[in-house]
């Protein structure tokens, strides 16, 4: 990455790995974090706001505005992931400071509109959460598209889901919102489970982070320790998954992922496929298209490969910065 810092806005449901993403975005000199907006997902939206403010404060972010967003999906009821992220959404690691400032005096949608249109250069949106806020923004204020460079979202899966056998949590939580996102009319990169689950930090590095005297670096270590990853999550020296932070890595260093521009649609029907991101990797149309006409699917840059060592190195070098 070179030249001026990239203006970015993160829409999140903080969340252990959303917190890892925020720590990276705050500390990387190539990013200009203009705002953070919050949505219900990993925990309730008020918990997300609290966690976000805490992480920004620990990371030394200054007065980055934080907006409180949707309390629930467009249609579905809210369904948290506290069984993964703990009762407080931050792994119940304890000892976290109470934030000293409050959320912005405008809601997340108004904040998104304000910061996107006010940016002197087009903004990159990084949603790492259910896409409710983004869908509401696009439907309420379509004029923002003229100043959005691209959207790099953590969500979806080509192969296997985690919320269901075929659906990833963020998309499954609000499938209609994800379908709206795909109509944004700007370049979209899908950083899905196919790469999300591969980027893990070795246990030795996590121990070093946890021993740091810098609060932000130490917090990154504690959060990674809460996210033990395969192959030996219960061993003496477990690695920790970067999760959502990989989507921020993909903005900082897009050459670290291998993508293909592919047709994608979201399954909205009730039943076991609801929330699935259907990615068409076929070389030619099938019988359905031949006999029934082509479907109008969104074209998305789908991440299919990732340079794990490159992104782990990028993350560690950034969160250990104290200048």
C-alpha cells in the first residue's frame, strides 16, 4: 500500500474478531478510519457499541465517531453468537475499561451517510457483521454510492457454512440485507469462510502479544487466545484465528488474497439453504439457464485463496506498533 491513507468505515458487531479488526484498522498507517457503525449480531447492539468504544479507546484511536445501528435484522429476530463470543461479546476476558465517551448523537445510518459524503476521497466500506445497516443505508440514501470506492465484506461461504451446513453467520443472520448489498453498484469483495478460517496466529506469537506492556497489543493477544483454532485447539500452545481482521488485511494488502469475479446470489427461501451464498463457479451455463433464461446475479470478487503467512505477519507488525 502506498500513497495517501485509504479512507475506511467499519460496520461491525464487536465481537472478538471484530475487535481484532478494529485494532488493526486503528494502528495501520495506510488506513484512515473515519467512523465505526454498530449492528446487532454477535451480541445485542448496545453491547456492540460498548465493546467498540472500549476497543477504540484501548487502541488509542482518538475520537473516531461510533454510531448505534439496527437492533435486529430486516425480517428475522435477532440471534446472537454469545456461545462463541461470551456473554459480553468480548470473550468474557475481564478487566476491560468502561468507555469514557458515548456513541455519536446520530444513528449509524445517518453517520454512514455523513462520513461517506464528507470524505474528500471515495470510501472503502468494511462490513464485518450482519449487513442490516448497509442495506438500510443503500435503500435510504442511494446517493452515497457515488463516493464509495468498494465494499470488502466478511460474510458468506463458497463451500461450508458455520451457522448452517451451507450458510455463514453474518449472511444467515440477515439474508435480505445481504441480498441488498449485492445490488450496491460498486465493486464488492466477499471475504468468506473459505479464507476466514485459514488465517491463524501461532501460539508463540499470541504469548508474546499477551505479555506486552501496551494495552492495545495485549488486548489483541487476549482476544486471539479466546479464539483457539485447528488443528489442536485444546493443546498447550493453541493458535488463534484472525477472523474478521482478515477482511481489513484484504483492504490493506489486496494482493494477499486470490479472488475470482463470479456470480453470487443469496438464498432467501425458508428452509435449510436460507442464507447460503450461492457462488456459480461453472465454466458455462447449465440446463436451467439454457431452458429458463439467464439469471441476473451480482458479480462479486470472491476470495478463494489467501497467503496466510503474509496476513499474519501484516497483523502482528501492525498491532505491535506503539508509535
